[in-house]
């Protein structure tokens, strides 16, 4: 089993409705999203996936939320835009791009800060 990953970033603001601390106030982060892709075999070039394709595809999806107020995005109107919920949203959006490919999306990890992240593995 092979696994590769890319890191990319976006900037966005959010607030956590119902949160008992300061995160209930609007604030921003420079988020990092890490995408994990797996494959049983390598392609003819010896790759799991082209890193350029993976980063470009991920960045196109993240452009929807980059420099935005996450609470205003349709995906987060009924749920808090936590790292956990961002990771499952990105997983669901990115998984659509993997249909018919010889590799699969394994996990998304979203870092809110350098030391705090949430990871989603599975299928949506």
C-alpha cells in the first residue's frame, strides 16, 4: 500500500455558535489542509498520483472558502465551521474528483493552528 500527501492552505474567519469561550467571537485562521491519497499500485511513471493535479484540484475546491467567513458558506449554515466539519466537507467535495481514478482519497486533516488539527477518514 502506498500513501502520499500534499499540504495546502487557505485563510478564513469563523465563529463557533454556542461555544462557551472566546471562539464564539468572529476570528480568523491561516488554515492548513493535508490530503492523503492511497493506492495499491504505482502508475507507469512510478506515481500514486500527480502532486500537481492533487494540489490544483484541492486548491480549486478550497477557493470556495478562501478569504471568506465560513459561517456564511452553505456547507456550514447548519453546523459550526470547526476543523472537524471543514475536514469532512473537503473530503466530500474532493472525493467527487476521484471517481474512476486508480487511487483513492484516504483522509483529510485540517489544521486550525500549528498544533491543533482534526482528521477525517472514511467515505461521505
